[in-house]
C-alpha cells in the first residue's frame, strides 16, 4: 500500500521547497521594511545614514518585482499576504511582522501594490509619506495616493484597510478564532523567552513580567480547548531549539495540569516553572550546548549543573514576584528521574515533586520528537511514547505518563498516518471519547493544482453510510521519508 503513495513524494518535495523559498524571501522583505520604517522615525529623509537601509530594502522589494512582475503586500486580519500567498510566522521574523501589521492598521493602510521596479528616491518618498500619515484616519489611503501623484509616482498604488466594526474609537477586524490567538501567543512567547534568556546570559535586566502575562493567556487557551495549543507543539524550530522547546514543555505541562484539576493560579505557576525549567542552560557555553558529538566528562558535568543554576537564577528574578516553593523545586527536580537516578545527586532521598514529575514527561517527549544538532532525524510521536513507556518505572511517574498518553492520544497530535483510503493524514485533534481514541480528527495531506496544501479536516468517526467508517488509520508513517513538514499544517 505504501508504494501507492510514492508518486506524491516529489510533488511534496517541490511544493515544500517553493513554500520555503517564499517564506525566506518574504521574511527578509518584512524585516527590511520593519527596520526602514523605524529608522525613518529617527532620521530625516535626506540623512545619509538612511542610504544603507534604503538599498537593502530596495534589493528585497525589486527581487520580487523582477521575479513576478509586481509586488502586492496586503493585510488581512493579522496576516500578511504577499502576491496572494500568506506569509507564515517565524520565530525570528515575528516582531517585524507584528510591527508592520500594527503600523499599517493604525494608519488604515490595507495593501500596497508596487507595479514596477523601484528606485532609491521613490522608496524614500514612499516610506516618509507612510510614516507621516496621521494615525486613525480612515481616508489615509486616498490621501496617500494623492501625495504619490503630487510627486509623479505612478509605480505605487495604496488601498484602504478593510474594517468591520468600531470598538472604543479604534477599528478592529472580524473577531479572531482561538486558533489564531494561539498562534500569536505561541510565537510571541518564544520571542519573549528568547529575550529573557539572552539578557540573563549577558547579565542584563531580564523583564519576565511579559512572560507571566503570556503564560496567563496560555492558561486561558488551555482551559478553553487544550488541543488548540497542543497543535502548536508540532511546530519545531531547529535553529531556536532551546526557546521553542521551553515553550512546548510549558504547553504540555499546562495541558497535564488541567487534567489534574489544577486551578488557574496553580496552572500559571506550573506554566512559568515549565517555561523556565532549562533557564540554567543560559550559563552553559554555546559550544557545549550545540556540540554535535558526545560530551566530555567535564562538559557533561557542566550540563548536569543546569537545574541547580536554574534555581539560583529564578530566586534572583525579582519581577517574578513571590517565588512559590513549588516553582523552585520543580526546576530542581526535572532531571531527577522517578527512581532518583538522575541529576543533581541528592544527599538524602526525597520524592520528586508533582511539578517536577509533570515537567519530566513533557521535557522528555518534546526533546525526543524535535530535531537536534546531534540527532537531525527525531523520533516520531509514536516512537517517543514507546520509548517512554519502556522506561516508565525508572524515568517517569507511570500514572502521570498514562495520563499524558491519554492527553496526546493513541495517535499523538502531529503524527503522519496512512488511511485505508490510501490518503495520508496528519493527526490534528485527539478524540476525547475513550471509546474512540483510535479515531482522531486528521488533516488530509492534499494539494491543489498549484501544489498548495488545502488542509481539509476529516473526522475518523464519520460513517460511510453503512456500519463501517469512511476512513480508518492503517499505520503511522515517518514524515521525513515523505518530505512533509508537519508544522506547516498547523500554521
């Protein structure tokens, strides 16, 4: 049966490459725009300091125009569309995306069409007209076009922001669904955590208040529907492993805490503890953290100190407020293992704390299912759970592990599966009914004529009209073998 889906491989590979190229070029363009918009608020239009930023932005814009004949940037909701294709968020580019969307919305600018290759003077005029617009004026797009005509610029056309309702004097687009909110919380949390870690490493002031606010938002999302944020954990960023991993561990821990019946307050404490569980690694040299080969005894000794170092850092983060003992002990315990054979070594035996036992499971599962510098091809979710079950009495609390498997499902979120219809699907949401644990919702891996993923959702409890089911899972597949980027189906 597997041979019947072989022809899909090359199509997937080609489409993934195209998506990757667009994402890379688009992110670069938005980053250049972000910098140019900020710089234009510092210097006047004739300042020579602007020249380098103008040239870099010109190159990014004209690359697209030369390739496609024109360039259209459009704001829809909180997304940016580039020549009718939605640009995906990335960890590195999130702040630039957010800045551009906010600044355009404030000025009621919805889209910009660049009809031909730009020169330096045209781009300079465009940026200063844009940033000079008065915020909150609906007629800004019309005024913008008038100012462009006054300067004899016909190569750029500006359209208004499409708005739906007024709220306290500001216009907002149609209410976003929880999945869109989850994406924003996920990427913003990664970016904020990266700032905190970088500042701690550089012995600078680390503002963790924003991180606490984001964790509270995550708690709200988990209480509303845990599968929404769990879907975000399928997004694995190889280059930002430490930050991405910490956020994923926090999400898994929150979902487990919800199943354990924790209050919102305790969930917030668990969420921030899980987020900071590896904060001690900020004091370990990058060459040790990113070493592709086996660690030396000395390097392994450094690595084993990170839970204790993490405790010291957290106790000195004044903006965390009153640090609950559960948080400190949770960070200390997360590598102890269930039988206390892990690290740090204890002078006398103790029971691993509940926070520690929860984080151990979340930490191990995400680490095993994420590409690392020393393990480029990770375990599939199914393989990771099999390894964890094998080690359940030594490494993990067996009752919590059983609960975790019930949480992520018999077929965990993000698993690539082969269906009896010869279709491939990606597990999107586990079935909460124990009777139907083997029948989750899946995203069908289908593409339109242009090779773009269509993201059709299928419920495997759907009947075929008789006593049978319309679709059933045959087996789990390895996404690396079929060149399928699971994360893209959750963005």
